């Protein structure tokens, strides 16, 4: 039987006296601690929540389109989904830093399950699904705006600092797999069973996520006590504003590309849903491969460099996508691979640098800023595409993103490189804070 001393429980004197000195090991050979309860529960909760939310959105879009017979009806649905996170994420992040994060996630899941089941039962009772579909989407988006900063702060609170980078990669894989499967499974099931069972399935996913949060148990009191009042704004002097801005830029590139790719496939190349589904599947594959290879790539090149090069490289692919359909199909997997590396890397750096007591506020602010910039960039790119050609919309998106990454990278060469060096050397990680 192997005995592993917990970080908050010093080993007995008899054990420490008898143990021979450990031979020095290189940083690359240092073994990571085993995954804890938080990792085993948060990852499946992330996957099933992402899957359920994706299926809910697909089914709701089909429902409002078939009942309203208007593309504008679908547009209003996405507006209803986007407004609460953009306006309330920062405030909900502050709430997540003042109250128990596990409890907030548990409440959000349970209320979301109840809200998700309102629509299918209303439809089974013979009610008009129109306004109820919008209300359900708005309520679920409102609760997701609370869940997002609380769950990300929970990662900072519960995941061992030495495992943050690996967990971030697994988190991205779970998130993207859920989103990717939602599009394919949702369309397949709508064809055979209709939308009502899918809304019930989404309610079940929230209940499953709530069960995982309940099994997570409360955090040890010692973890909160380890947080000193005088902790600096960012561990290791890492510039949180600039790292957060780049993470928000990753969100902008992903969300705006999803919109412009539809126009490019349908109008630019004259193809239909089958080709767009293939593009979406290839992009999801690139994201998953990036999440799988991130620990190896970041060990080789460093977390900061991996994140910066990934974002900048993905921006450059925007100049290649409109050339030809073949170029799009060939380039979309490596582009998704690069932005996936950037997303995982930026999340890892942010989790390592932010003090635990401010983690919810930071991720809430990043989510709000990312959604706001995405909306603004979507309007600009759409205007350029409508007045000229869709390829110029991609050029604008690529140029703005590349300049943002390059300019911010220049300003990060000092302090963030030092912080990344602490990450690679192990730093002085204290439980619940410090660099990972």
C-alpha cells in the first residue's frame, strides 16, 4: 500500500526520519500528483453540461424556426442567449468570490434542470412553444452566466496547482467533445424523435452535473485559511489584464469564425449543410487533438509561447480560408488545433496567476468582455462582408486578431515570461494559490 502525505497534513516524524533523501530529478521527470476528486468529477460534469447545452440550443433553434418560419426568429433566440452572460458575468463573478462556489454551481444546476423541463411539459400540455422557448433559453443563459465563473473559480480552488495545465487540456477536450457531439447527435435525434425528448434530455444533464457537484463535497476549511489577506493581485507578477484580454480574443476568434464560416460555405462556395457539418466536425477534431497534445507541446515550448503562437497562427489562417473550399477543408483542422492550444494555454496561465479569492471575478469579467468584443467584431465583419465580399470579412478578422496577439505579446515579454518560468520550475505552490 502506498502512503501519500496530504499537503495540509505533515508526515509523522518517524516516517520523515527513516526516509532516505530523494535523488534530484529534472523538472521534466518530476511526477505529477495523482488526480483528485475534483478532476474526476468536474470533467464529466463539464462534458455532459456542454452536451446538454448544445443539444438544447440546436433543438430550440429548430423549434423556433419551424414555428416562426423566419430566420429572424432564430436570431432573436441567439440574442436571448447572449444578453445575460454579457451583462451579468462580471457581477456573478463577484458573487462567486463571496459565497461557496460548489453551492452556487449546485444551485445553478438544479434550477437549470427545472427551467429546462418547463418547455417540454408545456408542449406536452398543448401550449404554444413560441414565447416559452425564448423564456427558457433566457433563463438557462442567465443561470449559465452564474455557473461559468463559479465553476472556473472552483477549478482554481480544488485542482492541485501542479496539475492545472493538464486539467485545462482535459477540460477543453471535454468541452469541445460535448459541443461537437451535440451538433451531430442533436440533428440526428430531432429527425427521428422530435425536439421534446431533447429538452427533457437537457434537464437530465443538469441533474447529472448537480449530482457531480454534490459528490464534490465541501472544501476543507484549511484551504480557505491558507489564503493571506495581503496576497498580491497576481501570483508571480503575471499581468492578468493582458492574459485575460488574449483569452477573450480566443473567444472572439472562435465565435466570429463560427458565424462567418456559415456565410463562406453557403454563399462564398455555394455549398450546403453537409459541407458545413464536415467543416464543423474537422474543427472539433482539431480542438480535441490540441487538448490531447497540449501537455507535451507546452513542456517543449513553454505555456506562454504555446498560447501566443497558437493564437497568432490561427489568425493567419483567416487569410487562407476564403481562397477555395479545398483550402478551407485542409486548413480548418490545424487552425482549430492552434486556437485550441491558445485557449488551453491562456486558461492555464490565468488559473496559475489569479489569486483564489478573485478567480470568479476574473473569469466573469473575461466572459463578459469576450462576448462584448465578439458581438462588436461580428457586426464589423458582417458589414464588411455585406458591402464587399465574405473573404474581406475574414481578412478583417484575421488582421485584427493577429495584431492584437502580436502587440500584446510584445508587452508580455518581461513579466509574463518570468511567471511562465515559475510555472515550469514548479515555483513555490501553496495549496489553493501559487503558480502551477
